[in-house]
C-alpha cells in the first residue's frame, strides 16, 4: 500500500514537472523574442500591409456609364457589335433591349447578357470585352492643395504649383491623382492615407486600405502607390506630430516645387519672393537680402498665415541661425505666408525723430533735437 502511494506521488510530480516545462519555457522564450526583436514585429506588420494592398490591386473592374463593350455571339456574327453604357447605366442589347449593367463586373455582365439572350436563342455563348474605358473620377479630401473631384485618363498632362508639367502614361495611380490635385499640404500625414474603393453592385458599399507614401518616398516601396479605380476616394489625414522627414516629403514630386512668400519689414529686399518647397523661416529671410544690421529686431519675426476657413494664424519667432528645422523655432513655410520682420527699438526711435525733425528743416539738427528733448 505504501509502495502504491509512493508511485502515485512520483507520477503526479512528473506530470506537474512536464506541465511546468511545456507551459513556462515557451513563455520565457516568447518574452525574450519580444524584447530583443521589435524590428521583426514591425517587419511582420509591414508584410501584412503589403498583402492587403496586393488584394486591393486585384479588384475586378466595375462597369459604368462611358464604357464601351465589345460583344461577340458565337455562331451568330450578325449580333456582333460594340455597346456603350449610357448615362442611365444601360446598354441596348439586340433582341433584348435595354439592360442595366452599371455596377457589375465584366463577368457578371456577361452572365446577365447570356441569361437574357437565352429567352431568344438556344444556349447562347458570348465573348464580352471592354474596348474603351471611361475616364476615372476620384475624390481627394483632407490635406490636399486643391481638394475635390478629379477626372484622370491614361494619357494627360498634370502640373503642381511651381513644378514642371507631368505626363500620365498608362493606368493612373494614387500619386498621379495627388499631383493632379496640386500636391499635398505641409501638414499632410503621408504615413496614413486611406484609399476607399467601391465594391461591385449598387449598394454603395466600400472597402478601404491604408497607404504609407512615406515608404514610397524613403524606401521606393511602389506597392504603396496602387492603381486607382473609378469612384475611389483618397483621404489624406493631418499629421499630429512633427516628423524628421518633413523636408524630404516637402521636396517630393507630389508636393509643390516652388512656393510664393511675402516678406516685409527690416530686410534688404522686401516684397514677394519665390522659394523651393521646404524652405524654412531663417532661409527665407536671407533670400530676401538678409536682416538690416542695426534695424532688425531678431526677437520679433512673425509669420502671418491666412487659413482656408477665413481665420488668421499669427506666431512670433526668434531669428536664430543655429536653430535647425523645428515647428516651434524654425518652421517650414507655406505658399502665401507673410513674414513680418520687426524693427529694433533704436530703429523705431530714429524713425520717430526723423519724422519730427523733417518739418523743422534746417532750423535745428537731429542732434540738437536730442539735446532739447533730453533737457
């Protein structure tokens, strides 16, 4: 009896030991992997994102008004012809009449045509092809220079403010659409661009994918620049934090190449100037001839910006040549910005004395006026 109890206890200890080994050792190994290979986790997430974008690219084409279809009826060439989808979404099918095909894929439209031709013909077999595609209309919203609805074709010219004309050749992509809309704003978050795409059918349903155009810009990952379909919606979010790649993004070919600024106050060449996109505050002042040595108040440099909603943004900065790019001390500028370079206290005083002294003319010198006022 004692021997049996001993074996039972031994067996229990062995089982518990096995459970402990199989349960806790992998857990320790997993924790070590999490701590030492965060880059692997990021890599896995990035791979999943690529898979989603690849699936987005294999979307079937959805028919709509303006498309021209070629229909061939096997063993009945007299019915072969091109059919255009008109504004109400229908085609005029021989023997059948108007047939609504808008919102269908080519395969679904072919099945629908066969079903309707079967009423008049015995076991009809057809070939349906798209011979001419309608222009692609996409909506761009958010941090876009000129948000709105745009139409793109497989061959046209686009341009971005201050940049050269760009030729679209082939099926247009997301970047082509952004270029058509004048590029992005300085506040655009290229890491989080949403592409919404309409699903087949007429229920007005969409699926979406997130794009990271910063990967396209910095790493050349072209899968982040998919082809666009008619009815796509491209949403460019606003960046919530400052990114160290701001200058590189600003100089990309989906940003304006040149921006126009107006600099007034104590600089040697005040007025309008054109500068490259991504120019920062300190650079713009020197492009306007630099500050006037003793007249410039380097603690009173202001940026005035007229917002789209009608409000005015105004912020004061300190002119410090040692400051790197920073939204709080040396920000990048936007087209239309007004830079006010303030006057020093001594310059203001001199100007005031000059205005007072001018009517007096030769009766008293400015030096004498100082003495009079001093007394």
